[in-house]
C-alpha cells in the first residue's frame, strides 16, 4: 500500500523536516532544531503539530444514538454537554481496548478522534455495533493540527477570535477564510492547547499564520517525549486489545454510572478487575543514572524474579532524566518500590514512580 501524505507534507519538506513512516503516513519526526529543542519550545512557548493522520469520525443520529454508542464506549453519553469532549475507549468483549479516543458531543451527534493505525478498523467495529440507523462519515478531506504550550491561547486568539474563552475539554465551531472549522481545547502534551479540525485546502494558510505569530512546528519525536512526561498512553504500546482500562490505570476514564451499571461489552472482565482480581498495573518507572529503558525491557524484583515489562521509555527533557512506563505485578506497584531493569543483558536499579512525571498545565 502506498504511504499517504498529509495536506501539509510539502510545507514540512520546505522547512527541512526529517520524515518517518508512521501508521501508513509519511510524518515529520523532527525539524532542524532537533527533538529536545522542539520539546522545550512546546513547554515554554507554543508548538504546532500536524496530526492529520488521525481519524476524524462523525456519527449523526437521533436520541437513540447515545444508547447504541454506550454499548462499546464506556462514557455517560447522556450527561455529556453539547461541545464537551471526553477521553474514552472502544472496548472489546474481553474488556481490552480496541482504541483510545476523544468523543465530543456536537449538534447532530458525536464527533470522535481515532488513532491513525486503528481508524479503519474502528469504523467497522462502530458500524457493526450501532447498525444502519445512523450516518457515519470518516473524513478524508479534513486536516487536524494541534497547537500546544503556554502561549498557544494568546497566539490563536490573535487569528481566531473567541478561542481563548474555551474551557478545557470543550470545543466549538469557528470560521477561518470563510470555511467552518472546529476547535477543542485539548491535546496530548500535558500543556494547555487546542486541536483544530480544518478543511485540507485552508490548513497550510492557517499554519503559516500561526507560525508567523510565534509558534514553531514540532515533529512526532517531541510529541512522544511530551506525552511520556505527561504520563499519557500511546496506543499499540502502553495499551492494546489485551489491556483493560483498569490495568492501564485509566479507571477514571470510565464514567461513574458506567462503572456501576455496566451495559457495555467487556464489562464482566472490567468489573472483576475493579473488584479485586487485578493482577498487574501500569506504573511510572524512573531508572537510576542515565540508562534509557525502552519498550520490551524486563522488570525484575530485587530478588531477581521477573515482575513486569516496560511499554514506553525515553529521556524526558523537562525532567532532565530517563523515564519509563510499564506493567508490573500489583503487589510491586507501590510508589517508591525498588526494582531492576534488564537493559542489554545487564541489570540496573530503578524505582516505581507516580504519574505524570511532569505536572500537567491544563487550563481548567
């Protein structure tokens, strides 16, 4: 299959971006200043990310739509307000996660942002689950850009009036160059910021304007170090079809009513996990010294028994040290527990840490 390109591909190229194949797309991994510098720009100023490879799904329908969607997405969709967004999952029969997603209530239904590698499969799963009564559109002509960092609100307000008054995890319709765009105050970096859904034909124009006001384009490399410091999961690594939201330490993302009542597939397993049969948990791990423990590194107890493995690991520029996340047997998951990490045949000291590694700066 041919590698796809986003509408901003040529613009990234003109800025000297280095590309990598990611989820079937040619995506910029970094620009000339490098990953650490791009990370710091996002934390101190404003970084602009092209995330157009993500899936943008609109499901239109009547009142019964929320009932049908609640069978596969464990959110209280009846309580969600117009233009409010929630982080959630598409659940399978075994209580595992097909995908994690952001669902927003819009005028005529729900808008869902899906992971790039999962979007086509997600579309089929949702369509099979809710039947033919509703209209599903997986957009092919919309871009998605994310402006993140402490200056993002100030920068975007200069171009699109009214965005700075959006509350965290809330969105609205705006207009740019006579085109309808949708903006939510959210992101994947631990910083305040916005995700902008915009027609392909005007995205480059908006991006250039945002850059002219002081933001810098940021690649996937820094997106990964930023989300790691914020303790956020990457689908296919920290969560997948075999991990339950409870094991993944994401119980908070299942609405209280849904945790109590169920009514969604996989609830039996999730209920068992909540009621004491949990055997492992996603935790933060801080290696001692400078060692980077990447995905697949085994975690051992002090008496040399294997008790888990790392799912994501990197150097965190804002915390100035190595950080990692992984799954560990429940009885070793207490904060401060000393463990060993096996990297290239040698064991190194580490300890269980709280998440996030870096304090989130969302605007409440």
